[in-house]
C-alpha cells in the first residue's frame, strides 16, 4: 500500500488532513492552527504540504519511521507549525493502520486500559450567575468535573464594574476569581472536581496570589497560569500555590515536556495531539509523565475528529485521569462535519469499537461552512500595553 495524496480540507474554523492510499483506504486527522491561532493558519497548512513532499509514495503503515523522517528532515526542527502538520498526519496514518487491521487504534497501542473516558467540560458565561447556572446544568448532564475562566469574558466585558482582566488590579483579580469559583463550587457541591484556566495571562506574582486566594475551593488543577517558555518560573509557581498546576497545551516536543517534568512544574501535562506530533509523540510524552507520577490530560479545543483521536490514546494509556471535552462536540457544525460523533454517557465518552480512530469526516457538509480565521482579541491594559493573548 502506498500514500497517493495528503490534503488539507477546511470548514468554518476547523482544518483536517486526509491521507489517501492506492488501496482505497484513507485516514483523517485534525490540524491545529498553531501560529495561526490568532488569525488564519497559513503556516500549518504549508507544513502539511512540506510533509506530503516526503510522504507521498511511501507505505503508510510504517508510522514510526515516517514520524522520525518528517520530524528530522526539518533540520531546524520542533516548530509549532510543522509539529501540527506531523500531528494531523500521524493521526491519519494511525487511522489507516487501524482500518487496514480491522481494529480500533487503541488495540494497536496495547489494548484498552478502560472502557469509558471520564470528561471535564467548559462552563459558559461570564457573570457569577451565568457560571453557576451552567455548572448546575453540566452536573445534571452527568459531568463530574467542570472548568471555568475565572475573570469573566476573555476580552473586555460588561460585568460588574465594566472590568475585564486587562483592567483589574492585583487584588481585583483575586476578588473576581474568588467570586466566580465560589459560586461554581456552591453550585456543583463538594464532590465535583472544579478546575480553572487563565490562558497563560498572569505574571508569576499574580498567579501565586490568585492560587492562594482560591485555596478554600480545593481545585483539581490550576491550568496555564503563566506564559509557557520559562520552566524555572513554572517550578517557582508550582512550589508556591496550594493546588496542582496543569500545563502543556502550547508545548509540542517530548524535550519540552521533559524539561517541564524535570522542573516539577506541573502535576498534569496537557499535550495536544493535533499540535504535539499526534498519537505517536503523545504516547512517549505520557510514558515520561508516568515515570514522574504525573497525569496526562490531553488538550482538546477543536472538533470531534480530535476528540476521537484523544479517546484512542485515552483508552490505551494508564495515566489519563480525565479528558477535556467541549459540550458542542455532538451538535451544530461540529456534528455536521463528521459521519457520527462519539457516544457520550453522562460524564464519560464510550470507547468506540470501529476500526481506526472511530470517526470520519463528512465532506459533503464542508461546502456549507466557509472557512474563517480564529478570532482571539488582544487584551490591552489601560496604559496601552499588551497582556498575553
């Protein structure tokens, strides 16, 4: 069997890679926007074309060999855009390998460690009342873990005194976080796990202050408090907050994750299969995390294809306690772009038994959804300075 084409297919803000072969078996993977997350993902698409230059004409079943070639032929390797391309292609190659064998991918990775995958989901709303209402709805749906952004809207918002994070004082950040997390904890009760994500927007001093202010709420984890490049600072923050840290959605090589683990910078790592080299690379990251007694919580911000790939890894990997899951995965445009979303049973996804990654794209629907850039507004402080996107 030989690879005959590697194509990017786009709809709405989602991008997929389809790898076709001369035996009529194809595989699909999801492409992370990487450097285009704040606009149009031109470079990851170019990365797919670069990898296709190598891959077309090769046997798709030699996945590890191809992974090493695609990674190392870059020479100046490890950039986010090429790693995203490798990740999407790697998922598609595993999809082909599973279909060729007639087995789900997790069977080829050693077999299942679990029959269903525990989920956490995101809470909608910026005001405390909105967050509390959505938290109650999520628990009613069966979720046992929920995550929120604790400062209101991501950009400028009209809650309370008209403040967004970019306008909040040092104490205002703490006060707003305490108010929002407090109402969510009251809404879900003491036995549902609550997490927060601040999207790398705080300084180390701010992160430590917010973490200490939230100690009474017994958070499951505090995700991405500071920017991701300085591992010494991650070690410093982790040692000075009273809850576990989660980090890794903006990392993409096993070497970066090793650096994080060596610094004891996180109790949970958050590799993204569509960014950090696909199933092949995340399996290795999970192994070094296991050796450090660290949990793996795969980042999953895109659509149902990435969710399906995550579940294959989740099923075959011991140290995955919970999986990120957007509740709109099975509705609207996301559901329309695939043949059939995975089955959710309350707060769990059922591990599928279909060959491959367990899902396929519905190309007929793509024409209904014109491509669009990623909208991620900048946060500008009152003095005109930029805060982390």
